[in-house]
C-alpha cells in the first residue's frame, strides 16, 4: 500500500463487477459506498447464464464474423441480430468490431485475456473464504451439435485457447443420455468440458451485496449518478436527486451504460449493448449440468430447480424494451434439440445488456481524471471475470501500480 492509499470509495454500479471491486477494496481497509440507479444485479448481472468458464472466455469478434455478420442483417431469427437503422454510433462500433475479426487480432486479444482468465476461478474461492455464501457448482459442461462437422470450429477455438496457455479438458461423450436426458436424439455429437463451474448469477450477486453490506459497506439503490468529478484530493459524485457523495476515489462499473459517465473522463473505447435474452423452463428429470449449443449460440444452466435458457446477441440500446421475437428465435432454435421439457411453461423472460467492446477486451484502470477509475466492458464474460477484475483493480488503486494482468485493458487505449 502506498502512503496516499485511499480510505474511502464510491462505486457506481451494483452488478458483479462493481460489487466485487467494492469487496476487494474493503479487504484492503477502504470504506465503500455503492450507488445504483435501479438495484443490486439490476443490469446484465441478473438473467445471464452464470457460467464460470475461463476456458471459453475469449474475444467475441473472430474470423467467423464475416460469415454470420451479413446473415445478422438479413435474417431476424439469426443468433446475432442487428436492427437495420440509421445509427452512426452503431455502425461505427460494427466497423471496428468487424475489423477485429482476423485470426491475428483474435490471437493477440486471447493472449491478453489469458492471464486474467487464469485467475478467475481462484477469485471465486477467495470470495467464498471471505464470507460469500452462495455456492459455485462444478460441471461438466455438455456441448452438443446436430452434425459432427458443426463441432469443428468449436474444437478449433478451444485448441487456440489451450495454445494461449489454459488447460481446457474436452472429450467426446459416448452416452450423453445418462448425464443429460434432456437432449433429443437430434443432438448427435456431444462433448463434455471439465475444469469450469457455474453459479445462479442473480442470487450470487445478491449474496455478494449482503457480504459487502455486512462488512460495513453502504449500498444505495435509488441513486442514478449524473456526473463524477475530481474535487480537491478526492472525488465528488452527483446523483439525480441533487445529492452529492464525496470520497477519496470512485470506480465506474456501470456495465453497458459505461460511456455516459466515462467518455467525459477520456475513455474513448466504444461500449455497445450486446443484448441477450433468457427464461427458465421445467424439466422432467432434474437438469444438473450446463448445456451449450455453439452452432445455435444458446447456453443453458440449471437454475432454481429449472433450466435457464439464454441466447442471442442483439445490438440495440440498453434501455430499449424486450423484443418478444428474440425469445421466439431462441425457442425455435432449441425446440428440436430438447426432449422431456415444457418450453411453453416459461418464467422470468428477461433481456440484459452485455457491455461489448470492439476489441473484445475489458476496460479496467485509471481514467484521465485523478482518482476516478473504470471497470467494465467484459462483454460475454463479466460474471466469470468480475471477481478477478475487482481484486486486480483494488490492488492498482491501493498501490498505484498497474498489475501486469490489467495492462492490456488500459481504459485510455
Ligand atoms: C444472455 C446473457 C448471458 C450471459 N452469460 C454469461 C455467462 O455465462 N458468464 C459470464 O461471465 N458472463 C455472462 N454474460 C455477461 C455478463 O452478464 C456481463 O458481462 C456482466 O453481468 C457485466 O457486469 P457489470 O457489473 O459490468 O454490469 P451490470 O451487471 O450491467 O451492472 C451495471 C449496473 O450499473 C447500474 N447503472 C448504470 N448506469 C448507472 C448510473 N448512471 N448510476 C448508477 N447506476 C448505474 C445499472 O443499474 C446496473 O445495475 C451474459 C450476458 C447475457 C446478456
């Protein structure tokens, strides 16, 4: 710790990333106040798939964008959906996103993600040892395809993740029916992946908030932040109701809403809402393992005695209403793949916004403004990478030194 280490912090955003950062600052003796405009896990930290899969936490833009990208514009039921509209911000983002769809750029981004991926699961164990009671669950993860040839890109991608330095045990499953009776005979090629875990994300983040609160943290959930500014040797945070909060440092962790507060502080990396949908359904036999259909881009997770089904990537604004057609598109794509479950008995239909950056890397570290930091832009992987992000950023805030794992994620890149 350096001798000007902060003693108080205002964290903006009570999602996985903000709360994990608050917890780690508390661990280092900092008094924290967390402000959220809507509630704990009110953003994308609620209805996501809850996968703690560092072995799949890879850059989103890859060379296959050149095949599925054009389809996204023409086919409203495609897993990636881009509404055709005149929106220069969106087209600017898409041009930059597509420019990262080369093998060379993917490899560079994967090399940047591998060190934080490698810390991800230990960071959950650290939270458990420090009083977070919500459990993480072991896999295996079941990966299913209708046609053998569809598995080739996925297996290839995992081999690249391994080449970058992670171990991702992947093997063919001879008798999938015994582990996952929910798979229909149409799913002819099945793999299992080891070494990964999953959580029930909403309850997990609520429990993390409880832990932060019990350690003395203050959480305000009707506090929309309108501006954050340096003030004296600290910061001043303004909320919609005219209140101000002062502290030594502040961290913006506002997910897909990050640009509104971060852009005036020099953070120019675009963050686009990549909206995903989920719902849960009952299954005849208990669903015990997560299931992934890579060719359909649908992820399923055991959740509260049911199976949560999540999917699609829709590039719209984070505050636009839920589009029922996207739920229908997920249903149409999984209907042939499942049996023994009632897809009509859906609960908790939900839309949430992944904070997607063009280069597939999160934005973690200092802004141009003294004592103001950002933590976000994790895209598809803010749940698994949230706790490791919180630990590394807290270390940077307390010591003034950027940990090696965070260097590629410089918010001012
Ligand atoms: C369908 C789907 C499936 C996913 N599956 C996985 C998965 O399996 N594993 C994984 O790792 N990730 C997954 N993700 C991605 C993951 O959900 C996100 O990366 C992660 O939740 C981002 O967390 P966050 O804390 O940065 O943002 P959020 O959880 O969105 O939190 C941001 C918070 O900031 C608040 N806020 C915004 N603006 C303001 C303001 N001005 N003032 C105060 N508060 C404000 C919001 O209310 C919100 O609570 C999935 C996402 C989706 C949509």
